[in-house]
């Protein structure tokens, strides 16, 4: 039946993978699923951060608030964050947020004893947990694009070059041997329509057709280094699964759905 729903089995193809960078393609799924996964990665994957700062002595030129704010911005390795309870929900310390299960304590002690400026960095923070430390950054498918070849042949070499250069990103190039316009990186296209507008201004509408794949989504995931990009994706999927488990139908929800259907029917009936 046209428009009927069917069960999908999403596939993932890894394009590039580093500790702080991941690029993968999510295939055979819908926009809502891709959007949900993206939002989970952005806002739902827990990490560890400094949120309480107690300053005993500060003889630097920076005020306490400035130092506390910048400490909170330091990315910390957070591989164990998924297994830690939120401080307000911790049963071990009754939500006090001061126990080894829900928190990590850092100490910063630095004093300049020379005539030169002393640089104090995140490397001067000493952690109570060796697995949670400041991140050390020093260690760290087919085309959617169809060219009308017959129409392209009507352009001079200079016109081809002008059209290729109208794209803000390097999607097209000219083959040095055949002098033909070729697609070198379809994924670099930003859907800004610049090449389409350029073709129209040259009197060549229809020079190129560009379509977005509706069931394929390319993710570029870049981590601060708090957790590896690959682990970020896996944690996001785990959070996503937990959210789906929370809304699985039970007898109560089925009854509620029936009540909502009945209410909707009454409303449609006036």
C-alpha cells in the first residue's frame, strides 16, 4: 500500500574515527530518528564538569569569579560519567554531592616564587580520581548531484571555470585532461543554491540538479576530549534506548491512548 509504514533497520557506516572526532553515515532511517540522535548527543550525554569552586587564597591579578568560571569550562575525561549518579539523586550522600560516587575533587595549588610570570594551566589540577583528569589536547555513497552533460558542453572553458568557482565549497572541479566539469566532493555541498543561481544567470537553467537523500544522514561528531567521539555516540544511543524504554506501552498507556482517541473523535465531531 502506498504510504504504509514498515519496519526499518538503520545502518551505520563509519567514515572517519579519532579520539575527539567521528564522522559516520546513518542510513535507512527517517529524519525524526536522525534528529533525535543528534539532540541526544548534544544535550543528553552526561559529562563531568567543575560546578563548585572554593577559593581559600587568591593573590593573582584575576578575581575569584573569573577563575571559577574558567575552571568550569575545562573539559574533563568523562568515560565513567554514564555510571555516576547525578549529585542530587545520589543515595550514598543523600544528594549532598560530596561523595566518591557522584563527585570528584580537584586541588589547585600554585605559587610564583620567581621574578617571571608563572603560567597556571589545567595540568596543575590534581584529581582525587585518576580516571577523571583535565583533557590533554597535546596528545590528542553515491552522488546526489547530476550534471546535464549536454548543456555543460555548450559552455566555454572560462564559463565552466566561473561556474565551478561560484560554489563556496569545493564540490566541483575541472578535469585537467578532458576539461570536463566533475563532482569531486558531493558531501561538501551546503545547499546554498549558488551554483544553481549562477547557471540561471548564465542562461543555462537546469545545468545541474541537486537532491538531498531523505533516508541518509551524515553526522560529524566532535568531542571536547572529555570522552572519545566514538564513546559519545555509543552513550547517546544508550540514552536514546533508555528514553524509548520509558515510553514503551503499558496497560495504563494503552488505556490512556484509547481515551485520547475517544476525546479526539468527540472534538472532530464538533
